[in-house]
C-alpha cells in the first residue's frame, strides 16, 4: 500500500491545541462526587461481609499538611480505591492525634510558660482545657488539602485520641498488660528532655540525633593511696576523658578494663595513669617516660580525691573499679562514672553500692548542693556547651584539667521541642518488651513489608535489640496512667469507665488528668489516689486499632472478625514509632493459649505495610519554611492538578522508602506527558465518537489487536503489583501505555478515523472507546480525577468510575506484542538513518529494506506509514541510493535517492503541515472547513499545488484553494504567501 500524502509527523490532535485544564476539571469532578455521594456509596455498595480494613495513623492538626503527609495520604488512597474496585468494603475514617508534648509546647509558648512550675501555677485544669481547645487548630486547612488531592476518607466522623471512648480503650489495653504481668515500675537510665521535664522512650530518642560540636576534657584525679597499692611515693593522677564535663560533679567512681594494659608515665614533675594503647593520642604534644606497666585488675582498690567537694562523703565512692565496657578506642582507657547519668554508669553504681548521687534535677539544672553552679542549665538549648565550659574553667583553676578539645559527635535531641537530651537515671513505668521479643520476631514474619528489606533490616534489627518500653510521662495533657496507689504502695489498676465509677461512686464523663486526679478510691479503709503520670502518647498510637472502634466496649464482633488490618502505610521513621508500638501491643494482646483478642495464633497488628521515604527540597536539603526552598503544595495542586502530583509521587523513589528531591519540573513533566497527552487522545476520540455505531464486529486490524493486547498487559501488570502493594511498580506501566496509545496507536490510526473505509473506521472507534473506558478504571486509584472525567465523557454505565469493578485481564496475544516491538525497533533504526542523511520525515522516500526476522504485511504497512516510505522490501534492489544500519539480528537499509516526483510530494507535505499549524494557531477544530489563499511566482510550488490540490484540501479540511494574498512563509526552502479563513 502506498502511504497517504497525510503528514506522519503531525501530533494526535493536529488541528487545534487542547491543554488539560486540571483546575477546572478537578473542581467539576469534586462537585460530581459530592452530588452523587460517590465516596459513601463506594463503601456502602460493597458487602459488609467482605471487609478490607486498613489503619490510618492520625496526624496532629497543630500544623499544616506538608509533602510528607501528602505522600502518606496518597498511599492510603491508592490501595483502598483498588480494593474497593476489587469488591471489598473499605471503610475509611480519619483520626486526629490530640495528646502529648506538641500540644503542650504550643500552649506553653502562647502563655509564655517557661517550665512545669509555671504550668502548675496556671492550673492543670486550665492548662489542659487550653490544650483541648487548640488541638484542631488547622483541621479545616487539612480538610481542604485532603479533599483537593482527591483522597477519600471520612473526616466528618473522625476519631480523636482525646475522646473518652478512645481513652477508655487505651485504659483497657493497659489493664490487659497489667493483668498479664507486663507492666512494672522501675528505675533505669533513660533520656529525659529537660525542657519538657519528662523521660522519653528509647525509640523516641532515635528520632532526634544530630551532629553537634561539643567540648571534651581530660581530668586529673589525684590518687590518695598510690604508695600503698602501687608503691609510689610521688603524686600520681589518673586521667579520665569525658564528652560531658557537666557530669563531673556527680563522679563517684573510675572504671578500668581488667585485662587492659595500663602505664604510669612521667611528664615533667607529674605522673599519670592511663591505658598503654592511648599513650600516643593523649600525650601527642608532650614528652613522657614510662615508669611502670600494670594490668587493669592491679589498679582495683586505688582511691582518689574528688574533683568537686559536693558529694565527697558518698559511701563506697571515689575508687577505681573494673568494668567490661571499658575500651581503648577513645579517651584514656579510664572511664569517669556518674551513676545518675548513663546506663553503664547506673548499673556499675548499683553493683558497687555507691548510693544515689544526682546533682542535676529533672529540668536539667544543677541542684542546690552544687553551690558553685546552682540553678545553671547543664545543656541549654541556645548554648549547649556553656555548662561544660564552666566546668573546665573550674578544673583549670583547681589544677585538675589535663587537656580540652572540641569534639564532633552525634547527640540526641527531643523529637518535639528540639532540646538536647540528658541520659538520666529516673523512675518510670515500663512494658516488659524484652519478655515479648521472641513473639515479636515471630509475628513480624507474618507481615509483608514494602520495600522488603525493611522486614529483616530496619524493623527486624530494631526488634532484635528491643528493650523495655518506658511508657509514663511526667506531663499533663495525655491519657492518665490508670493506676491508683495508697500510702503503703499497694496499687489498683482501672480498665474502664464503669470500673472507675464503681470504685469511686462518681459519674465519669472525662478521663483527663485534671478530672480523674480528684477521684479517690477507698478500699478496706485505705485511700488510693491516682499516680501523677500520663501515658506516652505512643502508647495511645499503638492502641489505635482498639481506640478508634472503642473495642471491646463496642463493635466487638466486627473488630475481631477483621483483625489484624490488611494494610497500613507511613514513613520510614515509624519503624521505630507507630509501626513498632502497634506491633508490640498487638503481639502482647494475642499471645498465649488464651489470647485476650481471640485469634488462632499470635498476631501482628497489620498484614501488609508500605513504607515511604522522605520528601526533600530540590537541592537535597530538608524542606524549610524559613528558607522557602520548596513550592507550597497547594500552589502545585492548583497549577498542575492533584493527579499530576499524585502520579509524580507514585512513581518516585519515595515509594521505596528512599528520599525524593521534590521538583516542580517533575510534576510539570508528568502533567505534560501523562495528563495532556491522554487528554488529547480523549478529545481526539470525542471528535469522531458521534459517528460510532452501537454494534461493531471484532476487529482484525493489526493496530487494534496490538493495543488491546497492550491494554490487557497493563491491566495485569498494574493489578498484580497492586496485589503485592508495589505501588511504584503498579503505576509506572501507565505512562508507557499512554505513550504507546498516543504516539503509536492513535497517530498511526488517525486516517482510519477520518477515512472512507467505514468498517475500519468503526473498528478504530470501538477499539479506542474500549481502551479508554478500561484505562479509566486502571487510572482510578492513581489519578482519580482524570479517570472520572474520562469515564463521564465515555458515558460509563455507573455514576462514577470509582463504583466500577477492577477490569479482568484477558488473554494476551504475546505474538502480536512481540511483532509490534519489532516494528518499533525497525522504525527507530530507520529514523536514525533519516537523521544521519538529513532527510525530514515529511519527505517521502521510495523504499526500506528489512533483513532479519520475518515481518507480516500488516506490520510492513505500519512501518511504511511511520517511516514515510512507499514500500517495505526484504532485500536491496539495484535502484536508488541505499544507506544501511545493522543492530543485532536486524539489517535496515533505506533508499535516500530523491526523484523529482518524491521532492514534489515532500513539498506538498510541508504545505499541509504549515496550513494545519495555521489552523491550530487560530483554534480551529476539525469540523471547521476553511478557505486557503495562496500566492507564489515559484513554478515548482505552483506545480505542486496543481498536482496535489485534492490531497491538500482533504488534509487541511479546505473547501477550496484560491489565489490571494497573505503572510510570506518559507516552505521547503521556497517562498509562498499563505492565509486561511473560515
């Protein structure tokens, strides 16, 4: 078949521009969803006996939503939309995180409260009510953003962690752990936030490490019995190094390694004791002589003079002892021990019976006994090294400073208020997580993690090192620990509102601290009062499955029939946060022969989890409002539409728990390549859809059979990956398909839509309609707005594409898919030959020769049209001028010789392209006929116009070509005046 004169290089909608108006269309779709109650119906029209449960981690409404929230919300929308289309009832209820330090810090700032004393002076009731009133500060802004991005979730009936029903379920969870012996009160070394005056759990601490520059020092501890133990009459100083000089007033012991080699060296008039391996590093600028060597165990029994006088009477103190944790990797090989600070220090102090030496209070200030520094902060937020410098000055004045230097290290900060933390021995209530470790590891095996390396990696390793969880906080706005204690220390744990009412004889409608602290339990003549602490807000988060359903007080059967959840999703930081606490509590409640939640075996809280990465600014730095280094999410939503942003994020590395450097250009590229491209295909279909017949026989056209097979391939690939929760892998094939649909199928078929072969035209129309209707369903979870608009244009049978079922993938014609890939490869090679010889695609050529695997006549026709050659041959003939390219099994040869006839046809194509461009610039549609006016004195142009007049008129929809005047234009290096009019 000789290819048509029509220009192969034209775009799909080649007669007018049609940019996708995302803002207008998405607004229309939102209105349509509201009018038809689509979200509610998508839930209610699925059978209640086929639930699909997912847990939605609640955010705080004290700040505005950012890209991290949008990523998480996107994942939580894609998966539920898909499983809804698979026939499941997917209820989606929003939740708000309401308790904890984030809220308290806001009230402290608003009321200029500096510390806990100020809060208590204000009044706990007044403070808590202020917290309650500010919890939902930005709730309306959240609702707007979540709605605008197209997420379906019930925000009107959201649960709140401050609701009495939610708090009662939290109490129930605590009571179950209490009754099974998993709760205890103890004293341990933990990190505290001096600003918030409360301990933090170990997984909270891991969220706030920063590289900081501190000052370290090596102190001189004067030995007081060196003559007795070492036989040395001269003064000898033990050298100990520390990165926290502020802990030195609390020193009561020095620790050495029992098998480490130590030396006594002479420097000038003084002698020092330190590890032999550390000599060169410690004495780097000093001349020294080694006097004697000792094993560490030989040094046990040495005593020394306290550096500071404040605790000089400490029992069993100021001795050198052995400890296994001492190493020679840094410092001097002698470790300064302050039992109130640090886990190793605490345990060694307990072993050596030194008593309790704590020279810093819970607000991070030196106590009154530390008279030279009383009231000073040991780690002030605005000047963290200030107290260390003061200690060094003191030591220098007392001639007890050996050296000082700057030291860069990783230091923990409060994940909420950003204050430097202190490692501090204090009392707390704990969950015995260590007792659960074996079960925690087993239940993790039941969970599908995406990406998979999280399972045994970040999360699994964390479980392997899991320690007991400190769950009490010395704060105010939170769920109170439900423990009442009498003067003798006897305790009562309350697990419900009904129990509390029965025990106190009072009506209870609120479980917050300022309410329940006034309730007294009397038993056997003894008064029991509630202990002052509140629960760690992470305990509340881990109780979310039970709290949102008010389990077991309500919804018991419904909850138990659908536990654990099918799916959750959050950022990778939640591997040590929400994912972890959900896992701990679910495992605790389902273990044993008679589990508290009736399950067949010990269970995790969730079966599948998708972990997203962090969204950074385009330069790779953390997004900062102060620096304004990222575009506002709402601006991007309005500019390019929610679908473009959704798809950009869905295919990005952030879906693999990797970082994404957010780029507006990336969203714009998606908008152009996906939204605009597909929209132009839809509009192209609309132009001809009125001519479609209702009943059309199955197509035998190769392009139709190919695109339908590509469609089945898309349905299968996308569905299979969604089943595996591989969201990036599920979404990426969509863009490839749309590119094939637009740039190959529609472009190669467009003459069929406009042609005279009525049967072929109907095949093309029916095929494109089927493709677009199915594609709308595939797009629905990812780009719900465009999917809906397409579905409405195509007159889908239901009120919304989101009420539809997921398409079932048909049988793939792998042969035709492979053949079309061959054709595309041949075209690619042929086009490269054209470029090599400077031959524009609009210039028709005589022949192409293909040597290699067999090409069917139908594919040969497609290749000929795409490469704009008159014939596809299997071998080179003796005519023309052939150029050849070989790649793999393919040998492609192109005849680039131009006859006068071929040149004239090329000029005609250039004329057609130019006139159609003029139509496009004037916004004319294919239904609008025009008159073309031309004027030229070039005889060759006049010959072309005369020879191809009918082809030109047909291709540009011109009723006539007449001599006239217009703007002078260069066409195929020839001058002509052209103009058009309707």
